[in-house]
C-alpha cells in the first residue's frame, strides 16, 4: 500500500536518510502510541520503578514479573520458535533482554549485600 503524507520540512530532512527504515519506524511508533499500560513493554514499568526506589536487598530478590508481562514473554518465545519474530517484536525482545540483565545485576548485588551482612 502506498501512503502520501505531508511532513514539516525538518522532519522530512531527518527521515530522508532513513527511508529504508520507514516501515520499522512507523511500526514502532504505532506500537508506542497504542500501547496498553497493563501489558507489553510498558508492563515492565513496575520493575523499573522498584529498582529506582532503591529497595532493600530482600525486596530486590523477591522481584518477579507480573503475570501479564510473563505471558507476553512466553508468547514471544513461542512465536520465535514457531515462525520467527518481525522487526517490532525483535526490538521488544531486545528491551526485555536488557531489563532482565539489569534485574540480574541488581539481584546479584542484593545477594552480595545480604551475604556480607550475615
């Protein structure tokens, strides 16, 4: 499908060098605009808010994903196994991996602090 869009000059100049990535840019933008705060990447807000609140080591070790976020991750894993992920889903998966990495680092530090205190 072809769509014609009128853009401000400044935005058109920025997009000029990214013409080959326009479908991905639009898909990611749509996903952001239409995001349900209770699901998807925005569902990880609770994890990031907890880490930002400087929780105790015990609170960090008790941290678990909500059922909605866990279901989203499992759906992405299954789709990746069965048919592969599109560009937007791949980007979402990368976000989940990054947040998981941060949580693992936080949990490792929390465990070290608890062991040092014991």
